[in-house]
C-alpha cells in the first residue's frame, strides 16, 4: 500500500509561495488590472508580480516572510481578492 502525499492547503503555504501562485492565476491578474484601471490583457504574471510587490512595498515576494507590515498589506489584498471573486462577503 502506497501513501499519496497530500498537498497543503493554500492558506497553509508560506505567504511568498501564496503570492507566487496568485500571480500565475488569471483571476488574480484580472483583479490586479481592475485595481489600477488597466486592460486585463496587460497584466501578465510578471506585471501582476510587480503590482503585488508595489502594493506590499517590497522588493521580492520572499520579503513577505520577514516583513510584518508587508504581510499585513498582503493579507488585505487577499481579503479584497476574495471579496472580488465572491468567495467571501464584503467586510464591514
């Protein structure tokens, strides 16, 4: 009998890994483009990563592991994205 390794839940991943995965996500790319008023086709993975770094005021997504303020800004972005996708209701 072989055991299959289970993938960790997205929320259990380190923030830098979450950020990297989100930047590859087409929905997150559309979300980012809407946040700054650009065409969704403009927002590739690279542009989305640059936008995320700008929003979190970091030079690298790895900075999310050690910068508490950047992590707080990233958490806000995640919440805004979850509202945008309809995953959660708008916070009060």
